[in-house]
């Protein structure tokens, strides 16, 4: 009997071990999503939109995807509407809620409107001036906060030593943050074909006091017209949100040592959004075709009207005077002459009389005005108010005939 009981308890223990191995505890239970900026801190400004609005739209879509496809994970937002949240309160929220992940979503901007692509930052010292400037731009929001010096331990984002401020900071979650950042950049590149600007380190205040794995991702350039349109489209926002979701799912698998399959991008984007995008693209194609046809039609019209008017534009005149002074064509100085017309040539005003259809008529008029004292008069020819040679005039007239 004693042997039987021993065998029974051993079997129970073995079965329990099997169950423990099959059901691994979840390590990613709570995520804080941080839509950058908000309220009276709009962030970067594009031609048609503000960064704060794009950040919020993408963040809400990401939360929606997490609730639908990863329901075991609790989603918390630093803001769900267009209002301002101090940077330090964003990190305090993640710490207070004991979150397992903090994701701050932003748009990039540059004076170079061709700059494009995505990049993801983790907390650390910037190794390039470009990364320092990027951090300065985002950290500048604290200058609009009351008592920012006290809140951020005397940190001044405009100080040349701002990067050194973080030199003694030790990020206990750097490795995990880098892992998520790398997965996110891979998802961006695979799914939406935006330029991969890489994973970088920079001293972002919103990450500084966040005591959980944290990243700040720049989802595209609002200063680039093409990317700004994409960032404002429903499809673009869903594709970006879906890419972040897939990276989170990959990261969760990595943390928990499982290999659960990832959903497809198509399954994460509402059918209605895909349908609307197809309709929009078809309308754009039709509009381009119509514009092309109109352009061709206008070109043919111009060619036709040009051929009809070229003959009238070949005009023979008699030049009789040159002066540095610009006189009125009604001046009494020119009373004996007809059809006075003038043109400027290298700063000199040159005066002509008469308007004729051929050289013979103009030459006859030249002889006539010579008898009135204009002995140096000579024939000049114009086409579209530009002076041309006799050879050019004959060439134009031969084409019309």
C-alpha cells in the first residue's frame, strides 16, 4: 500500500511539471501607449497636418489592434484626446502602473523636405549631432511646463551639455528596449517599405525616468509631402499601427519563449479601409488620365492657334530713331509718322513707324519717311514682338504657305 501511494504522488508531481512546462506565465501584461505632444504642444507641423493629431490617431489604432488580437494585454494611454501631458507625467504613469512596456509615438521633421523614413530610439547618450538635435526638438516641450527645472533635475534642453546630463544614467532595460526597437524597424521595412533609418540611442526625457523597457519611434517625416499624405491616410495609419502591433507580438513571443504565429497585415486592417483605398487609387488614376488628355488637347489647340497666328505675328516696321529716353508714342515729336511703336534693346529705346505684312511695303514706307528727314531709317522685322532676321521671317512664312 505504501509503495502504491508513493507511486501515486510521483505521478501527480510529474503531471504537474508537464502542465507547468506547457503553460508558461505571460511576461507582457500591460503596455503604455504614449501619443507624443498634444494640446498647446503641437509638435512638428506639416503642410496639411500637425504631428500631435497623427500621433494620437496611430496610437488609438494600435490600442484597438491590441484589444482585438492580444486581449490578455492591458492597454493604457498617456492621452486619448487632444490635451497636453507633461513629459514627466508620461513616464510616471508607466512606473505607477508597473507597465511591462512603454511606446512613445512621434512624427519626424526636417528642413530638408526630401528626408524620409522611420527610426526608433532607446534611451542613451547620442553618438551623433543629428541624434542630439532630434532629442533637443522633442525635449523642448518642457520649456512650456511650469517649474520644469525642478521637475527635471535642472535639465536645460538648450544647453550644449544637455547630452552629458545623462552620462551617469544606467538603463536597466536597455537590452530589452533594443530588442523591441530592432523588431519594430524590421516590421516597418517589411510591411510599408519606408526607408529604414535604423535603431538609435538619444537622451529623450520621456524615456529618461521610465523604469520599464521603453522606445520612442518616429513613424515618418511630416515635412516630406509624400510621407505626410501617407501619415494622414487611414490606410497609412493602420499599416503603421499594424507594424507596431506585430513587433509587440514578436517581442512578447521572445520574452515568453514561445513561437506563436503572427497574423498577416491584411487581417489587421479593416476591409472597409482597404476598399476605400482601392477606390481612392482608382479615382487618382482616372484623374491622371483625364489631366493627361486635357494637356494633350490643350497642346494641340496651342499648336493649331499658333499656326493660325504666326503669319500675323511676322510684322515689318521701319526703325527711325534710337534714344536713351522713353517717349510716349503720342508725342508731338513723331507727328509726321504713322503707327509709332517702340521696343527696348540693351537699355536703349528704339522707335519704329508703320506696320506691314511684307518687306516690299515696309521698304516703300522707309523711302517715304526718309524724305521727311529720317535719312537713317531702315526696315526691321518682328515675330511675337521679338526682332528677327529677314531669313527667319521667310522661313516662318514658307511654313505657313
